[in-house]
């Protein structure tokens, strides 16, 4: 395919979960079979195939509510890069969201941010992915959950967490949180005053902590400690740059910054603004 080719972008189906997973695995990303199933079942996930029918590129638009949609999973096999494939897939995602009246939002690496800025995306807040090992047992984090925290489990708790998440982030992500809670390896805790929560879920390469919604640094640290307790392997957590108390606590535990991102929105810059009660994100693929 030449860079000027108009691509045959296909709507992905459940049969393409394995192909999507192969692409994200090849890129060293953390998405799971359940993640790809959600993108395909609930979103507008598109893909491009090579002449042999192998999936070589993807992008997904995940609608959250009537106003906002998320663009992610922009992946191109190395042998097919620099041909304009990613740009056409992103354009298709933007069109899908715009047709429904939704503001497209995404999380970009610094290199990607420059590309998205050229098509009109406005930059908002920055955040860092932190990587380290659990369990936590050092100053600033508890090895066991703080008193008063309540573990919640199962899809029945989805409405409670959705309401808290919506009040903090301004977006209804019920479909996402219900999906997380339905997974057997997911654990979640409510804050002592039931005004915040944390979710920990399994990933392909590491456990993923987030979102964290809390009313204060102290509450956020308690929730973080609960999520870290008992984790034996690698952990990823995406922390807004202004959340220095979380960053300091992670650094004390031996976590390191893996990479940085910037949130961007097309058409309504407010959709990329930092939120007062959000201390950790669900991940760049979910916001």
C-alpha cells in the first residue's frame, strides 16, 4: 500500500480479538483479551488487513456518554508504518464520534501529541505512567488496607463506582467500570467515607491500578495502599502530573516513571482538563 492509498477500513468483530491482542502484545502494551472485547463490542473499532488477510493496524473509538468518546488502540504493525495508515484510522474514529455529536478525547505520547495537534486536538494536562513492584510496605503506603476502606466486588457495584467516577471526571463511564468489575481478577475498594474508590485489574504485562477518585491526598494514598497490598508482580499506574503526593509515595516505594502522556481533545478543550478529585487514571486506552 502506498501512502496515498485510500484504505479499506473494516469494522472489527469478536473474531478479531486475537488479532488485536497480537498487535498490542507486539508493541509491549498491557491490554488483555477482555479489553479488546470491550473495544470491539462497545465501540467502533476499525482495522486494516494485509493481502493475506492478517490484521496489521487498528484504532478504536469508545463512546462513553452522549458528549464524549475515547480514541485509542492506534496500532500499526512495524512493517506497515509510515504509509498514512494510522492517520486514516484516526480520521475514521473522529468521524464516528462526530457523527454522534461526541467530543473526541485521547491520551498521546509527546511524539503523538505533535501529530494530533496538527489536526486540531488541543492539549490539556500531562500525566506519567509509573512502573514498579508490589506489595507496598514503605513510608507513605500501607502494606494492608487502611481502616474503614471497604472492598467491593462484582458488576452490582458498578452503579456506585460509576456515580463517583462521573462526579469526579464529568463523564459517564459505566460501561467501562461494569466491564472491569465483571472480570474475575479485578478488585476494588471504596474510601472510608464512600466518597472515592480505587480499581485494580489484571493486565498482560502488569497489574493496572486506576482509576483512583478521592477527596484528599491522604484518602488517595490510603486507596493506593489497598490496591498495592498483596500484589507480588509488576504494577502500572498512570498519575496526573499535579498529583505530587502520589508520585512521591510511588518513588519512595521504588517505582519509576516509564513514560509520559498528554490528554488532548478535539473541539472542546474542557474535555482534556485536569479534574480535582482524580488521582490516577484508568490507563491511556480508557482515560
